[in-house]
C-alpha cells in the first residue's frame, strides 16, 4: 500500500531509534507544562535539543468515530493538547526533518514527554513534505514548444497548460504530489515507460472518461510525457529541491481537531456549519456534508457527541436516471478498473448535492438535483414566466432543495437554471443566489417560497448585459457574436459561466468568478436593480480563476491559477465602467495579487506551484485573526493559507497526510468563550479519499481549526 508501507518502515525506524540505547546521553532541562484533567502535555526533545514547531498528534478510536487533536510545540518544545474527551489516546510527534516518533499511550490529565526522531536521510524526511514540494518537480514545457512547434495542440498556450495541470484541471479534483500519485500502483502492471503508465492510470474509475478526454483529447496526449518523466525521476530517487519551513509565529497557535465521517469509498465535496452572514447560527450544532457525485447519503457529524449519522437525500422523481454520464463530471461506469476498487462502481447519486448553505432560521439550502435534465414547461419558450419571456431555458442539470434539521423535512425547489454554489444575499427577501447558472444570473426569493411554496413564482433569472451604449440603463442588446451597436447594449456569455457567487454586503450587487473552464477568466458584477453587468478580466501576469468570495467592504477575492491570491476593488477603477470600451480589460488598476507560499516550477520565472481551489473571506473573525481576512485552500499544501497584513499564514493539516479541501466555513459557537468559541470547519474534498495516508479503508475527515493566543493556551 502506497503510504502505509512507507510510513510503516519509517515508524519501525523511529521505534528502534527511540530505544534507550539509542537516546543520547546529553540531557536537556525540560520546561514544565501545567496539565489539567482534560489535557495531555509535555515536551519534545531530540539530540539537538528542544524541538520547536513540530506537531503533536493525539488520536483515539474509543469514541463513536475516530478522533484526533493536533497541536504545535512552542519555542521550548513544549506542547499542550487541550479539551480532550475521556478516552485512551495514541500520541506521537511529526515534524519536518523528523520521522514519526514512537506512539505512546496516554489519557487526559497526563504529562507525556517525547523523544523526537531525526530523519535518517533526506529521502525519509521528504516523505512528510506537503505535496507541493514534490509536484514542483514536474517539468513544464518551455514557451517555445507552444504555438504548433511541438506535439502540443497549436491552440494551447503555456498558461492553458498550467491551468490544466493545476486548479482548473487535475488539481481541481484531487491532490497530486502525495505518495500515491507520485508513484505508480503495482496493480496496474508493468509498463515500458512512465508515459504509458499514466495513459493507463487516468482511465481508472468513473472519472476516467473525463480525465482521458482532457489529457488525450484537448491536450493531444502531450501531458503524459511530462507526468511519466516526473514519476520516473522520483522512482529513481530524485528528491524535492526545496524544503518546507516549520510553523513559525502565530502558525504555532493552531489547534486542529478531526473526525472520520462518510464511508471509505465515498468522497465528500464540502461541508457547512453556519450562516455565512450570521456565523452564530447553528452554534454547537451538527455539520452537514455535501457528497456531490458519490452518493445520496449526506453525512452529519455531531461534534458534541462525536457521532456520525446519515440522511438520504431524495429526489422528486425516483425514476430519474442517476446524475452521471453526459452533462456531468462523472460516468455511469468505470472506464477502466481502479487499482484500489477494481471494476466496482462507487458513485451512484441522483441528488448530486454540490454545496449547501444555512439560512438565518437554521435551515439548510442545497444545490441538489431534484429531477432529470429536461426543464418543465414554465422555463421554456412560450411560457408566461417573466424570466422565460426574456430568456427561455431548456435544461438544468442541478436545482435547489431545502432541509429543515428540526423536522428533517426535505423540500424541492425546481429551478430552470442549473446550480453549483449557493449564497444568500443581504436583502429583505433572503434571496438565494446561485452559480453554475450558465448564460444567466439565477436566484430564488426564499421569503416568497416560504409564503407560497411556489417554486416557479419564487425564482427568476436574467441574461448578462453590458451597458456598451453608456446610457446607464438596460436597453435592447446585440447577441454575443454580433458586433457592438452604438444604440444598443451587448449580451455576453461569460465563458463557462458563473462559478463562485458573492452577494455584496455593501450595495446589493452580485459578483461571480467567471471564465473558469473556458473564456477569459474574470470577476463579473450583476446589478439586480438595473439588470446590467460589468466584467473585469484577470490581468497578466496572473491567469486563471476559480473559487472566490467578497469582504465586508465589497472587495472581491479569488484563487488564481498562476499561484496567486487575487483581489479586485471596483472603487479603484479610473475609467468609465460602461460604454464601448468597458468590456473586460478596462480596469487593471483594480487588481492586486499576492503569491501563495511554496516552491514553484522551474523555468517559468518566479511562481508558486500552489493550485488553490477556493477562497473564502472571514468577514466576522470566526477564526481569530481578525475581520475581513481572506483565506484560500492550499490544495497542494495540505491545508489553508490566510492573508493578514500582506503576509501569508500557513495552516497545515499534517495528519493524515494529503489533506485536500474544496472549501471552508467559519462558525462562532460562543462569542464570550474566547478562542474556544470560534473556529473554521472543513473536510477532505479529494475525489479519491483512499489516496491519503491510511490508504483504502480510511474515511474523509471533518476538521475544526482553532486559533489560540499561544501554543500552551488552555
């Protein structure tokens, strides 16, 4: 087994090195740690002295689901694991430059000192590096090989290549660079080259068709050479050139708690804990998972009792086909057998719940499928629905549902537009805005739905129209492929459509990231009051965009494929925001970019290989770093990064290795409880959870990340 065998060897080595005869005779003065009845604490030392900035992991299987809590040592090598449920724990040390120490048994209330084990070699140390350090070893085709000068399709640019190999393609679904992906499974058999091995590898499972269509189809098979070269070099012993720094400063104040949930063969896309606008909603309450294509069974974690339950999401039409196949990002059957699951079909969803959001009443609103793709008559040409009269819609692959946790009643809201991410606005109607809506902005007036139960009456949609004639109002418009007309406005289709959706708390406008999978990457602003839109393209040298969010000042933030966190402030624009020149490239001055931490690919200038999937803004200081702090998923960094005062703070989940999230959420359980009443929530979002440490049989983990004032705070 990929990671299991490697870590087993290292653990054996750690155990041998920790034997009394192997401990250096030099003794270091141990700093005292006060340990309460619900805590485990002590010191971590090695032959070099106190080990600062290393993780101490306490894990138990005594509770209803596997539970772990992780802390970081201070400058003197001291640690304190707080607020542990009564149980027997295995406790060990993990850190850069080390291999895992021997696992010691302990109960809350004990002082437990550890002897850290230095890695016996650079290769052993590198097994604990985040995936980005290995993935940055990938060679990128030089600019001279694009434009028809090699076997790379002529239409593709180097930026297209990087987007595919980063957060718009491969790393949009799973982490690459951890041990399971930087090696080739023996179950696939023998191959003449690493290139051939990758051709076979990407055909595995129910995403095999999608992966093959991208790499062999759109990219002409050219990436297989580079992927194969990468794994071949690693198999021969090549190691990362860069080494990660240990947690520094406030990074040592982080407390991570994790619970196993879901099932070993089912992945999760996301979770939700509270209302984006009011993070005290659902205080101390359960966490709800979004399993996307994997299953209709929504996992529910109660962190108070450490228990997991499931709710099977229904559909309005139980005879509808599975939400797999054409029009979806998963196939009905595996294209080729998996190295882990063979020909077993893992995904079987109809509900296809991508994301969920709480409203201020504590109800869960889901982007979920309720019926087949063909829209009802009120959506189509000839309908008297106000939105259909303007822009009829024929199909939608996913709609909206609502779950009331108090009664577990599940309601269907059949939308004409497709859905992806939901977010509530700040208006009196509690309007739910959706992304994934293609050529239109789409919304549900939830107040009206509560009053009438009428899904058709409660929804609306609008095309995206630029005010290119500059008169400040929406007029007749020309179609996307038509030239500008001085007397008319211009309808646009923003590339692949809205991806992230961000209602503004400032002026009621709705922002989106657009052009994620096709077309110019940009922020798009829709004004519900005028029906007009504005679009602002990502400026060079940055490129590519994916998930984004908005802060309390109306500044929007997003994960960029170029390895940057990007922000856009509309107030900085110097030129007109309408008229014939306001078509996307008219406000580069509104943009600011910040490079993510971590090593970059060689030969393409200063860069980070980080491939962030989503960015979220902590508007309400749910974590403790302050209000309006943008935070991104570090999908190759095993966690997250936060931007504070222009500097990046790394939040790594070091165990199990290969943590990969598609989003995060903040909740305030008790505003008067200090750091213990606040925290971030997330979950493993990798489509292949068995590729992380623990291998087949391990489950996705929900994580709670808290920020205490110092590494020993209790």
